[in-house]
């Protein structure tokens, strides 16, 4: 046997993983919901649901002979979202399970040496792969559930609020744990994520960490210098407005800063921190979720991005912001790499966030210089480098 079969219903890194296998000359099958390419279901989805929704499902370099689509679970999910304006966890479960069931049937006739799946969408495929004697690699996009639950409980206690509902339903949590055990190797994307699995008792030689990147075709420094108000430090947060992202501590930090600091929050609101948002009403600008092109404009207009996450496997928005020439302040539990570890703050620490913001507010030239450092640093992390490191991992598994 030789070659690699890959399956996932959604996006994350899967298109780059498939491209890495293709570049290595080992891609047998890429099972996906859709790919936006001529003659594929994805091109029809692009027309029906808008090209912006399919932006992450394009891979012009992909040899379409290796691609097999199964669009129906995704189509059902899209129509549910249009009808109800939101999706429940059970909707994602249904989409992934239907897709996994289909992909597992396809895998029964595959002759690959390696199967690559993605957590929450790989249980049936992993079972078939083991029956067929394949090695298995599971791409994990979240920290271990035990680590997440512990940190969230600590923060809820610190803020004297109820512990929010778990991100994973009991069914999905059980499935994740089964997938972790079944997979021969776990692919993680940051040291904090790797640490969460080590703390859960996983062997270090089962874990492989490969850092992600920012899409520099979308995120890049402004083409011309932007004049900014030197009297106001414009602080940006992008992500879900929830406890996990550390938003209550950011709001407290802004309050500690006093005047001269202006906060903009971009992302979907959650009920779990309503009291903090209500208390801080008038002290921040709120913008709902937007397209990536619109988000790039906000990066350009801001002075610093703050991502004080209690737990963040990577923190895409921090890498995107740096690629746009924006310095960042991130937590110790945020997986994104930074030019200097002094750009980090401890979790659950509003005072530490405020101290860094005040330094930037009172030293605008210094703030601008950090933006230049951020832009240069982000260029070290590319999709090409990610694929090259992944190819090294494939060859290691084959050998």
C-alpha cells in the first residue's frame, strides 16, 4: 500500500493538508463537502450562497481527479442557517456524522497507507482505517476538553459567574475522546494545545505540532500610510464575545486605562457575559461579524489587537493582525507565536493588559515600531512552510 486518503466536511487546515499530500506525490483521495472549482459542486454553492462563503474552500493548485465531494450534509446545514439565522451544536454534529459515514464507506475501497481525518468528523473513518491496516493521523483544532473545562471553571469562579455550557455536547465530547485514542498520531498547532494533551496523559511521541499561518493574499499592511489620531489608542478585539476569549478581563482593562483608549469589539455576542457587556455599555464600539476584506480595514485602522483568551488553540486573528502591520497583546494560553514573549500577558489579568495598553498609548512611535516588527515576523509563517513541515511528518509516518 502507498498514498494518503484525507477526509473532512469543513475547512480548518484540510485543503492545505490535501495539497501537501499532492505535492509529495502521495494523495490518493481527498474527501470533502465541496471545493469551489470548475465542474464541482462547490462552484454551484458559490453561486447559490455567495462566493465569500466559499473563499476558504478554494484551492486552485488541487488536482481535481483526487477530489470526491459529498455536498448534501453541508447543503442542509446552509439552508438551516438561512432559515433559523443560527446553528446549534446538534446541527454541526449531524453534518459531520453524515459526512463521516459517507467518507468511511469510500475508505473501505481505498488502498492508502495513511488516513488523515479531523476531530469531530473522523470516528467511523478511523475505525475503517484500522480495519484496513492504515496508519492514522488526526488533525486536532481544539485543546483537550479536560484542560478547557478546568480553565473555564477557574475564570467563572474568579468572576463570580455561572460556568458556561461546555463548547462540546456530551455526545461530541465522547466522540472526541474516542478519536484521540484511535488515532496513531495527533496533529496539533501550538505549544499550549500540545501541553493540554500532555497534561491529559498522552505520550509526547504521539503529538506533532505544526504552526499555522495568515493568508497574505487577504491580510497585508496598508498599501499607503494611514494617518491615525495620536491622542487615542484604538484597541481592537476580534472573536466571540464570550468568557473563553477573556472579554470580561479586556473590558476591565479598558476601564482601568481611563481616557485616551478606544475599544472596538468585533464578533458574535453570547449571553454568558451579558452583565459585563451591559456594565461597559458606552465604553466600546460593537461591530457584528464581517467578511475578511472588511476585517482587514479594521486591522489597518487600529493601533493594537488584544486577544486575552483563557484558552485559544492558535488565535488566527492575532496572526492576521500582525500580517496587517498591527502589534498584538495575547495571553499565555494563546497558541499564536509572537516576536517577543513580552507581548503576552497572564490569563485572567486585567491589570497586565491595562499596563501594556497604557505603555502603547503614551508611546505612539514605539507602538508603530512594534507594528513593523509584527509585519516582518508574520512573514515567517506561510502556508508553504506549513505544507513542507507536514510533508516531513508524512514521510516520518511512512518510514
